[in-house]
């Protein structure tokens, strides 16, 4: 019988009511030669003007009441750029190689510091002579695989020889940070179980890749924990990092599969004696048997540095699309899109309304997206973020969240096949109040990984204003709050954005006194 323990670490909204009447105006980037026509929707002294402009990519119309006017509008200007530098610090790590005709070539290895358990969960009664073995285990969650699960793979793991740099990115070269002649261990494997049906692997939420390590390392680790002079190094991350700088793991064989490693664990195993009783014909027999126990000692953690080493060369197909000014998005790293948002044209129309009072309700920006067909199930990224280009570096290095003023996020909708950047109201209000500068119009779109938390269900009134003013989404189970935003590097992904069909919706009410 095996005894085993594992080491793992495991607004309220104040919605302010709007005073005023609500009407709608839908706009895209347009010239300011808009007719000032209105329709009376209310009797008395208040006149509400309903404006709407529909842009389907070719024709643009503005509607006021029952009247329709065609206007000329410039299309959104954008560029597709290739940036092979990306911040790859992450709690997950990519490992493997793929070569996809439509996507390109991707090679992934990783480096990671580790966190130690403060106390060794092996009884002091177990002598060193009964320490049996040690393993490095990499956990791959179900579904976190790109490519052929049957493709044979091989990896090698190394112990780092010095501290990793804090400004690490995907161009990090581990040469000089490990001894290539001294491996911790190696392993040949396939991830075929990830492709099996749930009925066969009902209880397997992940596939474990176990790399055997030397017995000497296991003994050395136990002795260090038990030594009064050295056991304190395991109590703090800083002192442990000086003792064990981390690991470097690289694919040494195979091309056809990329795995997402969600967790890393070093485990020590030992044998011990225990009593076992059996009953035969009413007679109980007790005997001593050998059993195996195990415990985790070092593991990955969000509080220590972990980074992917990524080399990506886009396919000739994608290069040709980008050269023809198609808007292309890829991960991890690669293509991103920059654009000039038509805020100035929106405000020209807004300011030409000749209204005594105008109440801005909302602004959103929707971009249709197309999956690029391939045989490796490389799909669209789940989220995009749109950040002012002048603030992008600060946004990424500070691990900021979209604030709906300088930065926004959109989730991919599989049914409508589009991304919608909603809740841009604070952005347009700031421009109305402070004026428009060139840097307010230049944005960069990149894929992102977003994490949310959900609180208890709130009222429909609170949910409405949460979405309207803060971009917080709600459901029957509660309100989702965005808690983390990082570059999307957990899987290869790609898509084509149809910028010629992008739609900007600007909603506000006009109130004129007679």
C-alpha cells in the first residue's frame, strides 16, 4: 500500500443612476457633414433627437426619425506588424515543437524557479538507507495540447547553475545558466491519453510526465532538510533560490506536439515496514510488509519566476496575408494589429448636434474574426485587448487590468464570430472633456489571457450599470470581475480580423429645449 502526500499551494458596485432620457445614436468613423434633422418623440418642451449610422463596410447611412441620409466615411486605418519579442513570464509553460503549413514553426522550452515545502513530510524514523527514488513530474491538463497526441516526444531537464534575470522574455538564451553535460533526467513519452475519451480516463484531469532523477539527489535533499545547519534554506523562497536556482526543460526529440505544463513537482519516494493482517478460516495472521510512501518537496508557484523560451517563424501563407495588408493575429507572440480609432470623427458628429444637453450612454467597437483553417486545431485566441500604443509597454510590464479608458478587452463570440470591445464610455467622455490628442487614437490589439472571479448574484439594476460603466459582465450565477490580464501564451492561436467590416456604435441622447 502506498502512502503519498502532494505539495501544492493552493464591488460591491456603487451604481449611480443616470439623470436624463435615453435615446440612441450609432456611428462609425464619419465626416462631420451630418444633417441636423430631428424627430419629436416627446410632447412639451423637450425634443429628443434619434441619430444612428450603420456602416456595413461599403455604405454608410445616418438615420434620424424616419429620414435617411447617406454620408461619406473614411475606413479605419490599420497595420499588421510582426513583433517576435514577448513577455513570456507565466505560471504555465509550453514544451515541444510543431510545424504547421498554415501557422508556421514553433519551438518551446522553459525555465522555472521553484518553491520548497518548509517541512519535509517524511517521518524522522525513516533512515536515509530507505530513501528509494526521486522524480520530476510535469502536469499537462486535459485539452491543453496542440498537435498530434500520438507523436513521440523526448525531453531533457537540467538544474540551473545561476539566478535567472528578472527582465527575461522569449528571446532568453539559457546557455551559461545550466551545464549541458549534466542532466537531471530525460524521458521519452507521448500524450496519447489526452486524446482518449472521457469514459476511459474519467478520473484523469491531467497527464503526468514523470522524469526519473538520481537516488543521490533524493538522499542529498533529505539530508539537507534534516541538517540543523541547512534546513532553514527551505523556509524562505529567497534562501531556497540560492540553494536551487531552478530548472531548464527542453524538447530533445519530436516535432508535432506542443504541451502546456500547468504544474511542476519534485517528489521523493521511500520504503518502510508496516503490519498487514489477513484472516483465514477465522484465524488472523499478522506479518510485516514493505510499503512505499512519497511526498512533494519542490514545486512551481505563481510567486516565483517562470518563463517560456519561444521561437516562432510564421508560415509563408501568413506572411503573404500580412504583406497584402490583412489584419493577422497570432500567439504566442508574432503578429499583432495597430489601428487608428475614429474617435475624432465621432466627436465631430457629437459636437455638431447643436444640442443644449447630450448624455453619452455607451461606445463599443466590434471586429469580425475568421478562423484560419488548419489540421492542428489552432483556433482564434479567446480574448483580445486593445491598448493605447503609447501605454502598451507600461500596461504589460505592470500587469495592469483594462480600465475602459486607455485599455479594453473583448471575448471571442463563437456564434457571431466576432470580438466586441464594449464599455468604452469612459474613453469617449475623457476625450469630450479634455480634447483629442494623436496618442488617444493610436491603439494596439494583442491576444490576452484573462482570469475572472464571480461573486454572489446581484440585482438586475446593479448588473446593468456594472456592464454600462465598468465593463463587468453578469450572469444568473453572479457578477464576473476581471482579476488578471497577461499576454496569451498558453497555446498557439491565430485568426484574421476583418477590419473593413468593423463597426463602431456610439450611443447617446440629445435633448433640446424649445
